[in-house]
DNA sequence: TAGATTGTTAATCGATTAACAATC
DNA sequence: TAGATTGTTAATCGATTAACAATC
């Protein structure tokens, strides 16, 4: 579609949310302008990297002045697709599902929670953060009707591959996967994994090998 | 301490848990040996990368044969510090704290949950996965006595910096941070962040820009 | 032994940093 | 205008991949 775009590296993309967060803080503190140098000191990265990263998407700054905080904040939000009102469903109403359903940043960042699903009769029909927990039996009808953009997978690990497959078949194009398994999807579907075990093990490594890194 | 060790890059460290997971699967399926080529096909990485990564820590394979699954699995577990029985506490007994306290992989990977803390009188004294929720007022005494290795931060964002500081002052050397804020710690303390908002935004970007990546 | 596959060195590729002309 | 800071090119650094001798 956009034929002038060169490939933006994954490293850059992973840094965008962090820029967005720091700019949001500045905005909250009524700071109107920031230079790459100032921002780099706050964020503990190089000014050069910030300028390179931003210039993947366009020239947002002004020589001699720096960047307008508000307009850069909005531009990055735009790039991240946060103003698309992405409709989100949560699959699995266990503790993790509860935590996610009550997660404030959700709505704050432009995501709209539109449904929560589970298979357990104990949970179906109950209310969670103003949403009725729906039966997985109704998921097809729901997705056909409401066309969610993102599904958050918070089911037990064993159920993950089947549920993921089902969601992909129904046409969901984005999965946030909390299950401790890699999920195979077609090329036109995006998956982002949150593997708590991996984070915990990485931390464990760092603690165990701290002396080697000082 | 280990003066022959060259610095292991962060990229390599982040991949170790995934190797560990795949080797665990092989082991579960009674597969005794694996070559870097076979593993690379399963994991969708290059065989060269696997061999390079492993050789940061030693020669675990055997020419003409490949790797013994069980001994490599154990070796990586060792490297990750999973057999150190790392004592872990959870700070914050909200939905996220509940999800974490009930997280099975925890104990499966050698971490020992030894305490859960909260500030809310509603929660203190209640039981969570066989642990009594303790008051934050008692944290100093608890840490002094039980010397936990890892603290998982699952408190509201506003409380995060103060609580983190408190934990560091008490001598905790590892923090798993679920709060949406960067935490500043001394050099001898390790922090691993799990920023759900970041993952969600990265996913949002991928969905919004899918066409550019095919 | 012949075949397979490692460990390791060398080549390539990509990401980060530095430098500086352009320009506000 | 002079000073500041960007956008962008060039240099450096590091990570990934390829190649192959060593060896089981």
C-alpha cells in the first residue's frame, strides 16, 4: 500500500511504546518541547538513536528547536494505531482474565474491550467489569457480528492451540498470547507473546550471573 | 568471579528460556537426542545461531551425534539458575497478584513462592493459594528473616517507585516489574519488566502496518 | 571407516553511534 | 545573525549466518 516505506526494524517498533510513554509523561507535566538530547538523558538511550528511530516515520522535529511534545506524542500514537479504536476480546475469565479486564491502561490507550469469553458454566453469565462473561459456544456469532480486531488469549496452556486456531478461522487478525506456547498463525495474522515464565527465567539468569555483568 | 567468561549478549540470554522450553517438550516426548538442525527447524531459527548461542556457555554437543536432550535441558536450567530454589514474594494481591500466585509454571520452574503482601485491610489475613496475605507493615521483618531472592511487583503504578525503593533498601536483588513505569535500581539489583501496554501497542502497530511487512 | 554434526573462525549483514551540513 | 538542534550520511560496532576443519 505504502510503497515508499522501507522496512522498519523490530527493534525500532519495540521502542515506540516507550517513547510514547515518556512523551505522555512530559505532556502531563506541561512540557511543550523536548530535544532528542534531553529525551535521551531521561530515557537512558542515545540522542542519535531517538532521531534515527523517529526518522523511520518522518521528520517530526525542527532544527534549532527540537520536538513539539504534543504533536510528537500524537504522531507516535497514530503510528502505533492507537486511535483506531481497536476492538478487543478476552478469552478466558480466570484470574488473568480478571486482571486484564480490569486493566485501566487498556481503555486509556484506545483499545475497546467488547467481550469476555469462557467455557466454564461457573463463570458464564457472571459479570466482569461491566461485561457479561459469554460462552465460547457463542464466539462465532459474536465475532461475525462485532468483528473484533484483537483477541487476548488467557486460557490454560493446553487449550491454547485449538482456541487460537478457532480465532484465526473466525478472521481475527491480532492475538496477544499469554499462554506458554508458541502459536502458529498465517502470515496475515499478528501475534505478540507475553511469556511470564520467560521473563522470570531471564531475571533468574541475571541474578545468578550478576557478577559477570558488572 | 568467572574471569574467563566473555560477556554474553542480551539477545542470547533472552533466547535461553525458549531453548529450555523446546528441550522440555522433546524430553516429555521421550526424544533422547537432537541436532542443531532439527531443533532449528522446530524453533524456526538457524542451526548456526543455536550452536553459537550454546557455545557461549560451553560445548554441550558431540560431533556426528548432536545434543543429548536431557543433559542439555539440565545444563540450560542450571545456567538460568532454575535449580537455586529462588525464593519469591509477590507484592500486591489484586487480580494480577492472584493470577501470579496461582501460576503453576512458577513452582514448575524451581521458584518458591514464600509470601504475598498487600496494604488493603480487606485482603490482609485472607488466604491466597495456601499463603496468608501479609501486611506491607511486616515486610521488613519478613525479608530480614526469610531473605527472598525475587520480588514480583504487582501494585498500582503510583505505588511502584516507593515500593521498589523499599524492597531494594531491604536487600532484594531481583525485581519482576509489572507496573507500567521504569524502575531505577542500583547496579547490583536486576529488574525485568513486563509491560502489558507495550505488548499491546506493539501488536497494535503490527496490525495497523501488516501490509508493510509481507 | 564413512557419514554426520559439532565447535569455531570468517564473512555478511544490520543496528547503533558519531559526525556534520542543513536550517530553524 | 548566532546558537541550537535536527535529518541524514558515514563509521563503527555487534549479531547473525555461512563455511569448514575437527572429531565423534
